[in-house]
């Protein structure tokens, strides 16, 4: 009896020792995890957590004592403002966390106050408790270019953890056994755990046929090197769906030659989808699906390399939509997005599948074509492109016509050691320069790059830089051209005309720099300065007792589009103390005809300020005088182009008569520009034009000369 009792006690002691060792090993595994680990009992009270968990939640680490209830931990954490998502909604956040504890559901994310983002996964234990892993995925959230890896590194741990926990054994003879695998393998791989233990070869059966060989090879390499086994593979589930799995385990060799892997396999399907989506977004335009700039540059480099190897020509097309901003402004950005999608579809129909088509940004597109036989063929393609894009787009019951401007750069194979990237950059720049020429020559057409265009582009760039400097150095000045009553000869107003006094180039006329100022957007601050300076000068002249005439200031279409014109005018008159009735705002036909609803509201606001409004260059733009009826304007200005070329019975004379007739019918004042002869003045007066300006009366005068002119006028009037 004593011997039997001793044997039982020895067996119990041995069993207890094994249990202690297993517990110790489990402790080592849990503490060795790179993830935070926490286990709650069925009653919601903390049983254990590892040091990593305490590090992640260091701001509340003092609460992680065994026996502490989960709800107490959460409420304390919210009170300590440890979670930014709880800010301002602490109670709702607490209730959400409690609900998530009761029903763990799928993995989710948790943001901490120190900027970390954690991936949280959990699973109920058999006794109703809850085990959770907290993986730091901050690097995944912050990584650039879409190459992100948020694979959680699960280590060998207890059966309750999410994923498949396994022990896999490689026998010395090469046979694989599965002495343990968690029951979760049924959901993850469609296998029965008990059947797998009976026939270990079954574990390969659901693995995708293309991945089986790689999985086996990875095991043999890991066994040979005793290196971490970390691989990904696809699983074909019984319903035919394919999931991605990741398996991680550390091998160790026993004295008998067996190699054991204790590890875990987890489903990473959603992560793979996210990686694929990120990879797609890294190289494709999310709106149109076309290549983005990064991928296009790569494709262009390959196109150039092919041209060099094969000795064939290539072509790069650079395209943007004409007046796309007007579409956005009138129909909305959502409509504009639909138009861009339609443009992308049409581009695909025009070009070959082998051609690289991209959206570089906004309404700019680029295409790289390899093996183009000749420039003649490229011209045919460009013509087909302009014609094809000129056809109406049907979008949401709207028929939209948008022309395109296209720049083309031909690529001729050349010797040399220049890098492909430098070559691609230069070719794309050439196409962009050609695009500029196409837009400058009237839009809705194409231009091929020519060598002289580069010098012109350099000149524009230099001028743009000088304009920046001129704005900072205040190199601009205003000249004033008198406006007179054609019947009495009395002075009735002045037109403020900007000049640029460059320290080296001398006095520059507006036509030498205003186009560049408009392209670069510098016209906005320049125009604001003109408004303020004209108002300041008029107040100074009025204070001196000189004639209280009005000053006319020209406003660019770019100012209308990009600035708060009404606010700018209000500030100019208020800050300088000018009575608004002495200010006239001149707008061109083209700047207001394309955005009528917006313009009408703007003009009405300007009129409400007290300023007078004039349409400059009447007859040179749209000549759509029916529009004028809707606009709250006071005056039309006859462009000097028509005045200068008036002759008996000429078309220009007929146009002038028509403008005068329209103005008379609408009750508008008239100003004729560019009067140089008495004959012109007489004709205009006879036809009913009331006011004129031009060199017959005075050229534009610098402020000092205009002061003398006004003083002389005042003196003559007193006589």
C-alpha cells in the first residue's frame, strides 16, 4: 500500500511539475510577445497582462492589477484623457468600449493620446473570459507611398488566442505531424482539428496549388537554418473563396532530431486587400483610374528606353481642358468630376491599349506613345484627339462641349549617357511648353514643340520672376489719360493705366507684362495696388481743389475669378477716403460673358457700393450685346481698334454705329478710345458718342504731369 501511495504521489508531483513548466513556458511566451496581451475573466475582471501591454497603456498602468474590473479601467482611462476618440464624448465612448468587451467582434483600431494607433483583436475563452492582443500599427499608419505592412506578429501562445495555434513537427525521416492544432482551423482553413492529427498531410490540401511548393520549401529551409518561419499563403475554402493567411513560428530542434514549430497562423485577407488598394492608389488616379504622375513618369522612362533600343520614334501628348474652371464654377465640382471621368473614358477610346494615359492633376492629362512612325502620324493622332474631345459629353442630362489644347513633343532616339529620368523630364517639359503655345494661339487646337519655344518659355519665366521682384520693390506707376466731352471739350474723367518702370529695361507698357501677370496670378496683388493707388491719387487731387472728375480702373478677368473684387474695391475707397461715385470699374466683355450669374451678382454689389461700371473693348470679344441687358452697367467703351480704322463705308465704321445704337437703346453712356484725329472725333460726335479719349486730347500722363494738366484745366475753367 505504501509503495502504491508513493507511486501516486510521485505521479502527481510529476504532473504538477509539468503543469508548472507549462505555465512557466506560457509566461515566457506571453512576456516575449511584441504585442500587448491581456486576459479578463468571465466576470470582466483582469486576470493577467504582459509588460508590453503596460508599456502601451503607461498612462493608466497603475490600474492594471489583477481583480480590477474592465469597466473601472475604462472609466479611469477616459477620465485621464488617454484616448483622443473619447474627447468630448466620454460617456458614449465608455459605453462603446464596454459593448465591445461584451461582444469582441472583429479586430478594430484604438488611438492613444501619445499618437500611437493599436490594432485590437480579441476572442472569448471557453469559460467566457476574454483575451485580447494589442498590436502597435503606428508605423503602418504613417508610412508613405502605399507600401505598408500591418501584419501582426503573433507568437506561440495559448489556444484561446485569435488565429490558428499549432505545433508542427518535422520527423527525421521528413514526415510532418500535427500533435496540436486549435479548433479555429475549421473556420480558417476548412479542416477538422482531430482529422488533421490523424492525417497531418491534410493541412496542405486547402492551400492554393500555386503556394504548396513554396510552403514546403519554407519549412525545410527553416528546419535547416533553424530560422524563423514567416510566410504567407492562400487558402481555398470549401465554398471556393480564397483567403490569405500568414504563419509565424520559431523552430527548435530536439535531441532526437525532430524540429518543432510552435506558432500561429492568422487571416490577413483584409490586410492584403488594403495593401492592394494602397498600391493601386499609389500609382493610379483615384477619380479616373488612369495612371497618376508617378506611374506615368515611370512608363514614360520605359517608353524612351524602348525608343532608344529599337531606334523608333515616340511622342508625348500633354492636354488640358479649355475653360474647365467655368464648368466647375457653374455646374459644381461633382459635375466637374463626372466630366473628368468621361474625358478619361474617351481618351481610352482614342488611344491604343499599349499607350500610357495619365491624369497629372486637375484637368491636365498626358499620354506617352511608343513606336510612332513619323511626325505626320503624330499630327494625325493630335487632330483626331482634338476632334474627338470636341464632341459633346452627355452628363446628367447636360450636353457639355469642352475643347482641348494639346502640346506634342516628338521623341527621336539620341545617343548619349543622359539618364532616362532627365530625358523624360525634358520631354514632358517640351510637351508642356507646346501646350502653352496651343492655348496662347486660341485653344481647341494642338502645337508641336519647336526649339525656339524653349527660349520663349525661358523668357516668360524670367519675366515672371522680374514681376515678382517688381511687386516687392514697388516698381509700378500709374499714368492717367484724360476723357473729354466730345461736344464741350470739358474734362469729365481719367483712365488709370499701369506702367512698369524697370530699373534696366525702362518703362514697360501693359501689353509687355500684363499677360504674364495674369498667367502667374500676380495680377491680383498688382490689380489691388492699382485700385488703392488710383483712389489715393484722386483724393489728393480733390483735396488740392482740382476738378472732381472720376477715375476709371481696369479689372482683369483673373481678378474676377481669383479674388474678392467687391471687397477689394470697398477697402480701396474706404481706406483712401474716396467717394465711390468718383470710381469707375472697367471690365472686358470676355471676363463677364462666361459666368453670367456670378457676374451679375458681383456687378450689383459694386453698384451698391456706389461705383460706376463700364464694359471695356466693346465689340472685340463676344459681341453678344443681348447679354448687356442683364448686366447693371453704366457705360460702354468703343475699342480703339474700331476707332482707329474707321473709314467711309468700312466694316469698322458699321460696328461703331452698331455699338452706339445698342448703347442708346439701353440708355448707356459711351466712351470712344483711341481718338487721334478731328475727323474721328467729328464722326463720333455726330453719331451720338458723348465722351472720347486719345492722343488728340492727351497721351497717358504720369501723375506729376497729370497734376499740371489738371491745374491748367482748372485755371482755364476759371478764366
